[in-house]
C-alpha cells in the first residue's frame, strides 16, 4: 500500500505522458511555450508499463489516469492503454485531455480499454477560445467531445477553469451546453501552478462565486456529502437531477484530508502532491537495474512523507518548481 503518516492511502495514480501541449492556456503556460523535456529523459513505453505493473501489482493502485501536457500527443497512446488494461489486477483507466485529436482517437482508445474521459473546455466562444488558449481549436475540441460520447466513453466529463473578465460570464452557458449534450461539467478553481507565476488570488473565480452565478438560472442542491469519498468535486443536483454539476474548490475549499492521489511525471519522478516541492526519482533506479521490490519501496517512501495539505493558503506558500503542464494535472 501507498500510505502516508496521516492515514491516507493513495490508490489513484496520475501519469503524465508528456509535458508538451498544443494549446497555450494562459492560466497554464506562457504564449511561447516552455523548454520541453528532452526525449531521452522521458520514460519509454516499456519503462512506463513496468512502473504501472509495480503500482497495480504491489502498491494497491486501482485507477490510472493519463494526463500531461497533452496526452493525445504521446505517440502510441492506444498501445499504452492496451498494455495498462492487460495488467493484473486491471486498473480503471481514464484520460484527461484538451480534446484535440480525440475525434480520431476516441474509438481506438475505447477499443484499447479506456474506461473514462475528461475533456477540458473553458468557453463556447471562438474568439474567447483564441484569447484564452492562444490557438483557434474550439471546433476540434467540440468534435472530440462528440466523438468521445459516440465511442461510449460515457459519462463524458468536462473540466472548466473560469478566469475573471475572460470567460466567467459563460458559467451558465457552459452548464446548459453540458446538460443539453449529456456531459458532466466540473468547474475547477484556478490554482497557482502556471509556469509564468501569474496567479493572483483576487483574480481567481471562487467556488462561492461559481455557485452564485449558476444559481441565477439553475436550482442547485448539494449531493449527500457522505457519498463524496475522495473525489475532488463537490457535487450538486441540477434542477432536481439526475444531472449534476461539480465544483472543485482546490484553493477555497481544500480536500487534502481525503486525497488518494499520487503522481508520476513523464520523466519518471514520483510526486505525492500537485504542490509538492520534492520528488523521488524512479527512472534512475529503473535504468540502473533495480529490482521491482526496490522500486516499490522507493515509491512507498515517497508517499509516506506526504504533507497534510497543499499549503496554498499558508503565508509562506511557495509554488512548486514544475508547472502544472510538467507535473500532470
Ligand atoms: N492537456 C490536458 C487537458 O487540457 O485536460 C491535460 C493536462 S491539463 C494540465 C489538466 C487540467 O488542468 C485541465 O482541465 C486544465 O484546465 C487544468 N489546469 C491547468 N492549469 C490549471 C491551473 N493553473 N489551475 C487549475 N486548473 C488548471
């Protein structure tokens, strides 16, 4: 098991498949992009699958979520999913993506064993998309969403980050769009994880504000909180249900006490928290011939030292050196 000294057990592994992305969302990356990881530093498919085998076979990982960067940019992704689905015990397999390329890949990913998908969509307006993501790809994202639903990756979940005076006026429209298409929408508070360190608390659209905007049009009733488990989103029934909307208040309503996540970067570093300031290298031991049990033990130690909370609201908070795109969101 991957347990820490506060009694939490990590069963959900977030795996970054690449730090590259084909969008430049302003809350995540600068317009010019970043210095990408050299490819020799990245785990190969075989190295990755060996680590996943250790995670599910010896460390109690039950869910593997592929992310990035943009995971659809990873060559051979359906094969990686298929190899993950062949592990024993088979983990749940999910993917977080910006949806570009999903129109082509949704079917092959489903056939390879992908169980669930989250697609990021921050706006329904083309001009706002270009302003926010600095690329004109809204049509591709919408086509990707439709393809995911057609491929049976349901319920398709949608992630939205609202930015003040950019897309925060679209909260109601985004929810209506998702209700109309049968997608499950979750709003995420903007976190201080952008590469350019531009996050400002006063610019963040809070969970309270999001709920107030939605309440103008929808009747929202909180789901039974005892059903929440370790999910980051607070869930609300919309207009009596069964449709729901989620709000992930990572900053103003932290949920660290119930966290069951651990992260593996594309270059083989374990992070016990998005906001961790330390990492544990698994790639080095892997490449120098360490046995599975030695790698598992290193992984256990990495999780054991997890702090009680992310610390964003502490006066001495320091942003981690890696941005979200290089950690895996
Ligand atoms: N490229 C994929 C995507 O767009 O979903 C996966 C990686 S992306 C880092 C994962 C999620 O993190 C996206 O939903 C994105 O909106 C969110 N995200 C990125 N930077 C964020 C930030 N500073 N605060 C909150 N969410 C953020």
